[in-house]
C-alpha cells in the first residue's frame, strides 16, 4: 500500500515532460481565437460583448448572475479599484443623484470611470500592481541591505507610464531594452531598472574570478526568471540546471535567453560596493539612475552551465526565443549595443504573440475581480491553471491589441460590463462548479497600501504629493534594532511628510512595515504575481492597538464633528463607508458613544467609535 501511495504522489516527478510538439498543442501557445460573443437566453442582461461570455458559462450550468450593485456600493468599489482611495461624501451623493436622475444611468457611470482613469491617483494604484511583479525595493536585501539611492525613479517611471496610458509594447521595450530602443533617453534608461530590482550582494560577492562568475550568473538568473514569468507566464527559471520537468522548455532555452542578456552590465552602482581587494568602488556621481544596460556591441559567448554552475560549462548557445515558438532572427549589433534585448522585447509585444497578450490581459482582469481567468497569472504552462473562460480571455487580449496596447480602454470595457456591476456575495452558489461561478461574486479585501491610504484619507490627513525618494513612517522603537545597517530613523511623531500614499514608502527588504507585512504586502525578494489574502488574529490586533490607527481615528472625529451627535456619526460613516448608517446602526453607535462617555469624554468616545469603524469588515472589504 505504501509503495502505491509513493508512486501516486511522485508520479508528476517521474512523469516524462511534454515534448516540444506536445507543448505546441497546449492552450496557452495557440493563436488567439476569433470566437464571437456567444448567444445567451437572458438577452437583456449584457451591457457589452464581454457579458455574453460570462453569462453563457452561467446559463450552461443553470445559474443566474447576481443583481446589480446599488450606486453607493458601485462608486465605492470602482473608485477603490481604479485609484485605491475612497470616494468623497460629495462624490457619492452626486453619483447617486446622477444615477437616479439620468435617463440612462450608464452615462453617469461612464463619466465616473472616465474621471477616475484621468486621475493621477490611477497610476499610483495600478503602478503598485506592476511594482509587485517587478520585485521593486529601495535596498539590495541580503546581508548588508545597502541603500539604492536612485531606485525610486523606477517606481515613479511606472506610475507615470500608467497615468500616460503608455502602449504596452513601449512599456515592455523600455524595461527590457531602454538603452537600445529608438528614442532612448533618461526615462527609458530608468525603465531598465526592471532588471536591477532583484536582490544583490555587490559588497560581498566574493573575490576570485570563479566567485565573480557565479555571482554574475546568479544575478542574471533573476533577470531571466522574472522576465519570462512576468511577460510570458513561463517558469523558465526552472530550466537552469536541466530541462523543465513539467513544461516543454529546454535547458538550452534558458541559456539562449541568457545569451540575450549576457552583454548587460550594471549602471549606477550602489554606494558601499567593494571590489575584490576590499576597496570601495568609486561611484560615478553622474549616474543618477539604477539601470541594466550595454555599453559595447560585443557579447561574451554563452555556454550552457552544467547543473547551473558557471564553473562547469557545456556547449555554446546563440541568442534565441524558446524552441517552443517560431524562431526569431536576431540582427547584427549596433555601434554600442547588441540589439538582442530590443529584438526580444519586439517579439514579446508582437501582435501575433498570443501568449504575451493573454498574460497581460489576464493580469488586468485579475486586479478587477481578485482572481484572473487564469488563476496562476505568472504560470501559463502545463502545471498552471486552465482558463475558466478561454474564449473571453482571447477576446480581452484581442481588444487590448486593437487599442494599441493601451490599458485604459480595456479597463473601461471591463468596468462598464454587467459582470463587474454585480452585487458581491460572501459565498458562491452551491450549484456552481469551480471556475464557472460568475466573476465578481466574491468580496475583495483592501490591500495593505489601500487600507493605510484610506485611513489617512478618511481622517483628512492624506498628503497627495507625488514622486521622489521614499518616505519612512514611524516604526516602533523595539523593531529598529533588527535593522543593523541602513538604519530606519526613530520618530516620536508623524506629520504630512510621512502621510503620503503607501506606494511611496521606502521599501527596505530587511525591515518591512508591520502593517504592510501583516496585510500581505509582498516581501519584494521575488516577483509577486498574486498576493496572499490571509486572515489572522494579528491583523485585528494591529488595527486595534497600532498608534497610527488610533491617531488617525482622533483626526477623523475632529474632521467629522458637527452640531449634533447624529450629524457627527452620519459624517463619520460617509467619510469611511460611503453611506449613512441605517437606523439600527445609528442606534448602536449612539449606545456605544453613551457607554464610553461614562468613562471618558465625548471626543474620546467618538474616537473609539472611529477606531471601531476602521476595524470593521465593512471598511476593510470592498463590496
């Protein structure tokens, strides 16, 4: 019995990986389908073609979509979705009125979406999603966690790119080959920080030629693994030491991609970097960016590294895309670069690269609904999830290509759909089969940054200043000794400088902010395709006891205080939850404040109520 159990559990390990020909039959590597929106029985429900795909899947399983969310819920949802902030009470009131007064409520809703997409807050919210993928941080991690003084420029580049609605092809090209592309400038040079965002140990990488060669191979492994997973949804990093065990990816494919990046070098070294003689490397003070570039056309020969060791070289390999795909011709080098990365970027974003467009279309869907149509957003291989709605995924990819790779048009298509406008439920219909439930049913919790930003916004203390070096909010004094190098400052109080949006918090790999870490912000060590959504007691404890939350609750009370207790409570609810309290909730609030007043002042009692609201599921979850 044990033998049979062992064989069953280990079957995937012992199974023969798919051949190249078998791989080409995998759904993710097929050309984009041209499926038309399917016919549906409930023809009155769809708002656009997108809805036909989701409704057809429901009807095939004898299910029906949920009713449409009420206007107050909808404006809170879409504002948090696109900007990561709450709608103001005035915006909620105006939108609810517009939706009820308009002959076509969709006009008012479309105007809201247009306004939000034009807000600079949009880039801050959606740029954060990309920074997760790009494993962005302001320090090097590892032993000394050295400061990267210009890394923040990559973060600001990403935010600007989203706000400018930069075509995806250009976005890809700038990050992979910003020094090689037409129109290369400081902006595109900053973009190549994508290849420098990973952890590094430049001040402690070894002194011998062998150690330096292995260190370089390890650094480029991070670039290759991240590039393939982020842009192609392939786990090519698994083929460093051997052919991929579960996907049709060869070890040769890995090193062919290494050959594309093998001519790169780091530009803008981190202060503290030492050479093999333990001497500080002279830092070029004119290098005000953190980039990965080429400075000469010649690329060193690239060999397969047996078992991933730079000291055990096999056959030489040329630059190439994985053998799974149609071969790509690499041009002769230019005067200063090999043009290999530019060629790779152009291949990734070509309109006939169905895989790349499926991957990015799925990522947009994922952040609107909490889960992608493919639940493994950076793994479209054989061990990844199958798409729940494959024709819809291809439809979205085609729409994105048709818009020139600009995200905002696809955002609007998704947000205008009846699928997105549904009420969200806390549980799925019992008859729904996995993967066929209507997208949009489940509640979504605020991400860590959104939670902190919304607390600041509700209290009236959010500083909307954009860009620049990272901020360092107050941390408890007992946490600071864990940061032995590149120390975090000790602050007794916070002010407007620290109350900026959380995307601008200094990302120190050795010392993550407790609130960010507890609410599942990524560690930044690796590319994060989908954040965890844990529910643990320490989350409630930090919201109940954190000094920041307590202070902001007091500021909320000062902002909301009105002539009467009822008006004050109404204002607090509008500022935080986007609606007035029901009669039952209002009475509960009255009773709470009166009970607390018996032991403290009216102001402190209201502060306690504000604190309760910040802790409530209704505040933290997006309906």
